[in-house]
């Protein structure tokens, strides 16, 4: 099978590396990026990528290419997804599919007509720690789930230019955590309430966003979840999950830079968490691409499809509304706005 990658920035390169090193029977035939760096061109040459285009339409027109990875900026995911599906390609689309519910619904409709697979890049599902935690929750080991706690803090905020086009913290950053709530619990979210603030950088506030939040969620079973977000944790990328149930608790801790622990008379010191997503989630990025390729080979559904792309956006919009109106918001209220039956 031959692959084309559209957008060759940070994440495009991560997926290309995974395909080349870990997916068997796959050739990365082409890359398209209008602003590709000289370094990336050299990388493509060294790794046997035959074509480097500036226009992604050339990838879509190539009949030999079966699979397209959409790794360009979020505001282009919809149009590229649409064209790729219409060209009969299997699609892996980075998160979020779109900030617009209407656009995601249009993709969903198209996928009902075209016989192609579509996977959304919620990589944390493939992290070995979180995947194990989910498996243990599903096995009933901790009984009925009562509380799910997710801590998700970035080491540093993105540039203000990015904040302005990001769709806001909930749709850009917390969207991963909304997906984790659904993934770990195996349940849908019913209601959301948010307290948020600007504590890291007042420029983020001036750009109309927040950088710190506590998000309470009620799940369909009545179980409760809480997500705490910060755009800046002084000690690195803080990514922890705790599931608490009627028979016990499971915790997934941070992965540290290394496992040394230094003990002196002044105290005990261990290393900081791995710096950011490229360091922390490499295993997960590789696993998600491997599983995507396996779904295509075995002609089975992808493990994270378009509905899994839609639901966290609905939760994100409910969170935005909750913050704005300072009240709990039911997901059904957002669904109703878009004529979605739950
Ligand atoms: N799953 C994750 O953990 C994760 C992590 C980072 C980024 N992302 C997502 O991946 C996407 C890209 O993020 P990034 O951090 O790699 O950004 P980036 O800016 O590093 O890379 C984006 C690339 O797309 C290129 N591009 C712009 N317009 C294009 C077009 N029309 N055709 C082809 N290429 C085009 C840019 O030149 C750039 O090289 C975003 O949607 C982001 O939300 C996901």
C-alpha cells in the first residue's frame, strides 16, 4: 500500500517515521506541503519518498496512493478530508477533524456513501499506560467506576498567533482529555460544568481564550469525571489519570525523563516528566498508525472513527458555553442545536 502525507510539520514527520520504521508493506510515496523545509526535503530523499509536492491535489490525483494522512493545520482538515474521501482514499486525520460540527457531520455522511476507512488522531488511546488503565476499568477490576480524574498540563503555552486560530483551549488541548474520558470510561458524557481563568499569560486572555480550567463532567451512568488543565506546568508535561471505583483505584503516572532517584540528607529527588507530546507519546503515535494500517489490511473498522472525532467537539462546545454562561450544560443541548439525535 502506498501513502501520501499532507502537511509535513511536527506531526506529519512523526507519522512518516512510524510508517517507515514500524508498518510493514507500506511505502510513503509522496509528501505535500507548500512550506516544506529544506531539512524535510532531505529527510524525504534519505527515506525513499519519491515525490515532494507543494499542492496536495497531486497526492489525491495519484491512483497508486491508497492512504492519505492529513497533518496540515486544523482549518484545512475538513476540505482535505472531503476531497480525499471523494478520491477514494483511506484517511487518517489529525485531531480535531474540525471546529465545526456541521463540517464533521458532512464528513460522517460522506463516509456512509464511500467505502473508505477514516481514523481520527486521538493518540492517547494508544499510550500503553492509558490503554492498560482502560482495559482494567473495562474488566471490572475496580468495580463500578465512580470518579475519573485527568490531569493534563502543558509545559508551555503555544504562541499567541496559534492561540488565535486554535479554536480555544477546549477544542485544541482539552479535546484529548474529553476523548480520554470517553475512552477510559466507555461511556458518553451527559453534562459539563467549567471554571476557567487566565493565570499563565494575560495575552491569552486578550486573545479571547483561557489557560487554566477545572472541568467537571457527569457521565451517563452517573459516574463523575474531572479534568484539570493548565497551559504551563513549570516541571514539564503533566499527564496523569486516576480511575476510582467501588472495588479500588487505578493510577497511570507520568513517564519521567529517566528513572533515577537521588536520595541525600536534604531529601529525595526524581526526574521531571518527559518534556512534551513528542517525547511523551512517541510509542502511542507509532501504535495508532500501526493499528490504522492493520484496520485497512483487515478491512475492519478503525479504532477511533469519525463519531469519536465528533463527540469531543460537542463536549468542547458545551464546555465553552458553560464557561461563558457560568452554568452546567448538557451535551443534549448542543446536540439539539445541530439536529443530532443522541
Ligand atoms: N495528536 C496530537 O498529539 C497532535 C500533536 C500536534 C499537532 N496535532 C494536530 O496536527 C495538525 C498539525 O499540527 P503540527 O503541530 O504538525 O503543525 P505544524 O505547523 O508543525 O505543521 C503543519 C504543516 O502543514 C503545512 N501546510 C499548511 N497548509 C498546507 C496545505 N494546504 N497542504 C499541505 N500542507 C500544508 C505547513 O506548511 C506545516 O508544515 C493540527 O491539526 C494539530 O491539531 C496533533
